[in-house]
C-alpha cells in the first residue's frame, strides 16, 4: 500500500476552475468539436490541447498560420457559446466541502475562463465564487504562462513559494511550476504531468489551518 504523502504547507491556495472545481468537460467537448469541424480539423486531436488554455491560445496551436486577431475574434464567439451552454456542468467530487473548508483562508480563483463564464459555471455547479479571482481579462498571456498565478499570489499578498496551486491540465500544471509554486494535480488528466501530488478528486484533500501562524496544511488522504 503506498505511503500517504506528507502534507504540503502554504500560506495561500490558488485554484483553477474547469477540471479542478467544476466538471465542464461535456460543454468543452461539445463546443470544441463543433469548432474543429468548422475548420476542417480532427475533433479528437483538437481535444488533446484545449484544456487549461484560453481559447485563442488553443486556436493558435491548432491553426498556427492564422492571424492572431482572428483567433481573438473567434474566441469571443466561443466564450459566448460556452457561457450559454451549462448542460452537464457539475462540481468535481468533494468541491463543495473543499470550498467550504477554505472559506476563511487566503485563496483565489485563477482561471482561463472570462468573468461571465466563470460566474456561470461556478453558479451552475453550486459553488461559492472566491472574492479574489484572476480571469482571462486580467492577464496578457494564457497558461502555461505563469502570469495568472503570479497575479493571484500578489493580490493575496504572498510570495509565490508560499502558494499551492490546484490544477488539472498540462498547461495549468506547467504554469504553476513556472510561477515557482507547488502543484496538487486533480483528476485523471493531471497525473501524467508530474504535479507534486496527485488526487483523483477533491474528496482526497483535507485542508487544516494553524491559527497561530497562518500556515495551511494540505493533507492528501487515501
């Protein structure tokens, strides 16, 4: 039986949304399959790169010769489609209890969704929206660039090394590492990308706060 990992210690937690707190895979796959077919691409190949990035960045990977302004315009259409389609959006296992447990602790949402999409999906999943959030409008570069996580840490008032990231995607895990943070990988995708620890879902995470010095301990449970 594998040993239980030692707890990660932190002063703040930075949370991705899609795939980490909210299961939106059904919507993402519907929208991106349609987009891929419109552009003569293999939907299965397209789905391999969509998770974690902002839409324009995904489009740039899939259509490398297309002008970036077309990607940004297309991404605005994609965001509107995704915001209007909430069928099948549900919380990741353990997310409601996890969000309740960290309510009084320093934490921020750091997502590649824009603000309307983030509000729609968190609401559809019945999850509390963190007071501090870094959405697509707040950054100039998409994950795997670390800008979003660095902004989240700065807004909370902590050094990057004092933060633990929760992420599900390759781009997100790379962004957390590039920011100098430790990463808890959540869900089936995350294990392949070498996070510091990996959990199937948030039912395997227990958060404990030390009121004396503000240390947060992230315990990984079997």
